[in-house]
């Protein structure tokens, strides 16, 4: 009776406790490894990867523990394993597209291709990633449309959020202006904007004269910004540029039509 008690009651409990402890230990190890800054992985992606690995480990332990408990009760598991093998083959054939999605999603997350919040272009569709799962990716265009893509169909991605952007402002001043005076005004403006504008990743720089056009002398101002903040920065520079040029009576040339009465 005591042997039966130990074998059929205590042994399964010990198996469950041992595998539970192993799972807790491995989770802690994975969490500690994730805290090491070995790769440039953001918090959201790191959390997704940790969750994925934990689930794989958990289900693996559940299967092994279940088979061991069945062996305790002298249930032949070889037939079960054979059945599982057949079922796996059938399921693999039936759900191969789903499996491809899951594998592709895993590699997208693990390889840091893009994450939620990034602006990407996939299949000529540009927008913000609003959802990234193991099966599908959802992208929202700036005009509101949402594209849902199976991960297996994503072959190439342009990620616009991985690097800094460059704001470029081109403008004209009249040929009648003193260029030395113009450049002094522009240099002071660039210094001020460097201290005032948000999202900058460098100094606002006056490149200088870039062209002598039909209507005036073309100048260029540039500055590196946070990813995709260059449009906003360009608008802010243009506004301040116009105000500063007007303040110093520097003329911005424009097309004029002269009409004479006969």
C-alpha cells in the first residue's frame, strides 16, 4: 500500500514540483540574460521575445512532465508519441501557412526588423506599425487606411525609423542683397534655432550658396533630426527664416508680372 501511495500519488506531485521549479529558475535566467545589453533591442521587442521563449519552455516542460506521469501509472506512451507524430505531420501540412507566419513573425521580432511605432514601407504601402504579432502585422497609413499583412508575405521592408533624418531648407535671396550681410544674419539665426528647436540631433548649419538661379541666390540650411521629425523641423525653420529676413529687410525674390497699358 505504501509503495502504491509513493508511486501513484507522491511521484506525480514531485514531478510537477520539480518541473515547476525548473521553469521558475529558467524564467529568472532568461530575465537576467535579457537585462544584459548585448544587443540593441527596445523594451517592447525584448518583452515579446522573453514571452515567446517562456511559452516554448513552459509547453515543453508540460509535455515532458505529462509523459513522465503517464509512465508512473504504467501507461504506454510509445503509442501516444507515435500518434502525436502522425498528428504533427497532418497538422504541419494543414497549417503550413500559419507555421510560416509564426516563424516569420519570430524572426521579425528577434532580428529587430521593426517594432510597434516604427514607420515602414512594405509592398509600396507606407505607414506606422500599430500591431506586430507572430502571425500578422498591421500598418496604418497617414491617411488612415490600415493594411493587414501575413508575416510570411513580408519579403522586404524599408524601416524609416532606424536612423536619423535630415531636414533641408532651400531658399532664395535677391541678387541685390549684400551676401556678407545675409550670411551673418543666417549664421546668427542658425545658432539661435539650434538652442530653440526640438527633435534636433545636431547643430542647425548654414551650408551656403548652392545655386545662382534665374530669380536669385539659392542658400541651403540643414540639420539632423530625430527619425521622421525633419518635416516638422523644416516648417519651423522656414517660419523663423521668413521672420528673420523680413526683420533685416532682406528681400526674398518671387515671380512678377508687369502689365503695361497700350
